[in-house]
C-alpha cells in the first residue's frame, strides 16, 4: 500500500465521501442518511482510507460483546489492487479485536473471488451459504468467519472507552 494513504476512524464529516465510494461500488448503495445513522449507532465502527484528502475506501462493522459482523468494505475502482482493501480489512480486524471481538463474520458474493481471496489471506474461512442473499440479482452469499483475530492492543482507548 502506498505510504500516502491514511487509515483512520470515520467521522460524520466523512459521510459524503463514504457515500460516494458506496455509490460507485454497489448496485444498491446505502444513503448518506444510513451512514449518518451508523455514526450514531453505539455498536457500529467504521474506518476510512484517505489519499490526498479524498476518501478512497471504507470498512465498517457492528460489535456486540465479543461478536463482530463486518457490514461493508469498499474501495474505489481506481484504487483497487494496491493493498487498500487489505489494509482497511486488517485495520478493522485490529480495531474490533481491541474492542474485545473474539471473531468476525461477513457475507461476500459467491462470484467475488477477489474479495474471497483477500479474506482468506487475512484468516477467514468459508462457513456456509446464504441463498439468494443479494437483492439486485438473487446471488448467493458465502458466509465467512475469522476466529484468529489480531492480538488486542492492551493500551487501546477511544472516547467511548468505559473505565470501571
């Protein structure tokens, strides 16, 4: 991955850029309102990849106790094949691990071999199939899980961290 790419936590100010990546990537994209709602969702965490001040990709997940589910990963077509998706996904797995996730699940199109190979390279395994999961064409989704999360950073904190 190029050294001029920054991976960081998504903020409300990033919603427009993230929605643009989403619209350029998916046949039924989430709206700006959906991403704004995610920013208020206590269970949701999102990262963005930024290059020269422009958002070129993002990844998000929901976390409940030790269970995490990756909701979206997208990179602009012009930036694919350069390690951005891998850096985002690895960063998200580290983030989720830091927050206490023991594993992460996701769905991926059965036809998306590139994404499947990326996930396998990060330790995901194929677990099952969701028949006719995708609304746009009725394609099946593979369910994948990673139960070999990165080691949590013991010094990790964020504004939402609760100290008892």
